[in-house]
C-alpha cells in the first residue's frame, strides 16, 4: 500500500494462519524506500487493531576510516539483514561503509553515555567478503574488496531507552 498526504496508511489483513517460522507465531511488517533504512516490525499473531510506527530513516554511507554517530530509538527496525539475521528482540540502525582498499574491515560501536548496553554489531551476509567475526560492540569482515559498499547494523535490546553510539571504522 502507499501512504496518504499525511504519511499514514491502513492495511487490513486476514491471513489464514500465522507464519510458522517465527519463534512465536506472528508476522513481519516491512516498509522501505530507496535511500532509506528498511524498517521491519513484528506483529504478534492475533493482534487486533495494532498500530505500528514504521518511520523511515535516511541510510547513511561513510568511507572506511570515518566515524558516525547513531541513535537507536524504540521504534527502529528489528535487527534483520532480510537474509540470515533475524533478531526479534533487538532494535537496529543500518548504515553502509565504502572501502577504498582491501583487507579486514572492523566496525566498533561505543556508547556516548555510561551504563548503556553493549550493542550488537553485524554485517549483512551478502557481500564481497570471506566471513565476519562479531564481538561485543564490534564486528570484523574478512577479505573485503576495494571499491565495495557493505551494509552494517548496530542494535540494542528491544524496550531499552534511546541510546547514542559513536561508530568507528577501519580497514587493515
């Protein structure tokens, strides 16, 4: 469906059964537009007159070696690269990193405030790299190629207060 002039839409759905591959029966609702982060929300099976805010955020792209500041809000997308990662209990910000040289791309997210949760950091599984090694607040992508753009995600548990993180990138 498309939005009206105020940016709102309504969708009626009467599925015959829940989507069985989710840990608890339900469905994903997805909104997106070119140049924006995809926003996916989870709708529990049996919800009646549910209201979900699928606010779209600009998709930021930076060059490896640069940093950016991200804010993770309660209405951000569930953490999913729309392929292999589906973390229903996490909320994520998505951004892209361009590489000028080949090597290992490391992305680290650090809180700007004391007591904030250590975020999960991961990469979309599609891309020109050998694999990834996630760690607390970091991820390393092996054998990235020069001139490629990689999709990265930083997330915190659902239900946490909004958090700000500084994200640093490097290729070695």
